[in-house]
C-alpha cells in the first residue's frame, strides 16, 4: 500500500484511555467511538493470531479507514520492517472494518488511527 499523506490522526491509544496528554488537552470521545476503535484494534490482533505464529514484538501502525469501513492504507510508523509486514498482513486480513462513527471522520470522509500493536 502507498504511504498516507500526513493528516490529523485519531490516536487509538488516547481513545482507549491511555494517558498520552493532560486531560485538558485530550479530545472528548464518546463511548461509541471508543468501542469502535477497540473493536478495530482487537480485530487486527485476532487476524494476526489466526495466522501462522512467528517472531513477536511491537510495531506502531497508522491505518486509514474509509467511511464505508474499507482499508485505505497502512503505514509502519515504528518497529522492524519484518514485523511491520506481518502487521500489515493482519490489518489486510481484518479488513473491511465496520464503518467508523461519523464523529471520527475527516471532512474528506475517512479516519486514521495510529496505535501500537503487539505481535505474539
């Protein structure tokens, strides 16, 4: 997949409750959006576990999801290339996703998630 252009990201870790910024700086996200992000990340993890086991580790991915749930792109932001390729295969296997809540969509009609993914 081609790299995504830099745009504002929806930080999945932030949406799932991780303390990445002071509470006053964190965007307000409703429960439906949190549940959607958690479902996407869980679905990717399950797709990886369904594949043949391999060497584990952690990568950080940026994933673009279109308004209809179609996969728009994957970028390895951090981690070894071999694990990034494995993570990309898991994302592709997990797609398409449920459509994102409208509150997460950009004006162009997509959302981007940036999140760490632990591969076992």
